[in-house]
């Protein structure tokens, strides 16, 4: 850890950093919890620049968004001690490093909240919804055109489908014969891919600044008061649709089974958890949504689940290069859980819409 401590002391810390330890459960960046001589904590991250190749643009996004939220909280008289902020280097930069040594950034340590890693209760899921909704509310009106794409075409489902078709046609690992049923399933629903993109293109849905990775554990929660404290993991903050953020939360949080569950009888879509999330999310953003956004919230959940399953199957056909796998057919198992979830959402779509209308 000597190298990490040396790098940490290149940032504007209150006192020299003396200890560093691995921290968190992230799969992309390397994260460290630091302690300085006075006992104050910080977070240092080594950015995975193989995934996030435009580090300068990435950090401009994060600094812009975190400073905007900080100023919003100040103007509203909200407490800011646990507001996530980027700590500059001693040279005044938002990050340190290059392709050779790696790229590092530092955040303040958020004392007031923790990540919830397990399957959520109704109350926890509603709190995460309030957190992500508040994040969106704080960024309402932020100029989306100033945000750079840290991962181009991340939620462009048309582009994702094109990648899928290429994998089907080339079949580089000779796996297509194993998954013809799944391939046909995605082709039958190809119309889903362009629905939100078309509405954005037509000006019916506005481009907003979106988080794009709205899993439960990306909202830090005060478990004593059961209130959201801060939204974290801002690497995928880009311009997009609020339907993507809503949909990805529903995709990841309402599954009664594991994302890679082999036994599909354990996988179901929880309407109870769906309602909890809708209630919390709309309590923050219902006044900022356009009518077309409100009408398409439920479909956003279907689209994001469809897209994720499509990505899992594409990766399986290509040889498991993107998602980490720990067993044979791991990505195929993941794909099949998403298929089951989409089918359950399609079955309950009218009820999902009714719940949205109830809280609007």
C-alpha cells in the first residue's frame, strides 16, 4: 500500500495520509479507504481507463455534477457535510496520473451512509428510489449537452441489437446452436429497441443528465433514519432518458432471485417492490416529468431488462469478454433471468401502469 499512500499525499488532504486499505465491492475501479494522521477518512480510486478511456471528460462530468448538487443543497439550506465531492490534487487538478502510472481520483468519505448490498426490503427500496429521484431532481435543468459520453452508446438499445446481430452472424465461439430459442426470443421483441430513442429524436422525451447504473448499492443510506444520504459511482453519468435510470432500478431490484440464478422458478417480478420504488421515485420527480415520460415509465423497466439480457447473450456468443464469469454458461444463466423478468413484466404491465398513475 506504500504506492497508494504516496499517491494519496499528492492530493489536498488535511493531514498526511498514513494508512490505506482496499474498500467496497466494485468490479471496475480499485477503491481504497484512507486515513490521515488526524484520523480523517478519504476515498481514493484508481480509475479503470481500459473501460473509461476519456478520463479527462469523465472527471469533468463528475466535477460538474457534484458541484452542481453541492450548490443546490447549499441554496436550499440542506446539510452538506455528506455531499459527495471531488478533492483536487495539490496542483489543482481533478485527478492524478497518466496511461503509464494509472489514473487516480479522491473523494471525501461519506460518514452518514452505507451501501446496502443484499436484496432490498420494501423500505430500503423506497429509500433508494427517493435517493435516485432526488439526484434527478437536483440535476433538473442541468445542461445535458455539456456532459460527455464516458461509454458511447451505453443505453442505445438499437446499437446493442446491432452488436447482438453481429455476434449471431459470426458465432465466433460456435455457441449459437445452444441458444437458438433465446436468440429468437430477442428477435421477436426487436421493436422494443427504438421506442424510447425515437421519442427522444422526435423531441417527445428530453435528454437529461442520468446516472445509468441505478443499483440499490449506489445510494448510500442512513440505516438509523432510513433516509438517502448520497448517490455514488458516478462514472456512468451521461446524457440520456430518466426512463433508463428508473428502468434499471426496477430491473435490478424487483427480481426475487439472483441475477445469475440457474433455477428460474426462483425468479419472479415483485409488484410489491415495484410499487415501493414508484412511490419513492415519484415523490421526488413527478413534478419534473413530462407527460410522455410518465406514460413510458413502466416500459422503461421492460426496455432496460431486455437490453441487459441482450448484452448478456451477446457476451456469451462472443466468448464472455465483457462480464466476469465464474462458471460455464454464466452469461447464459444471466440472460435467462432477464428473459423471465421481461415476460413477468409484460404479464403485469397494466398493473405496473396503474401503480404509476396512482402515485402521479
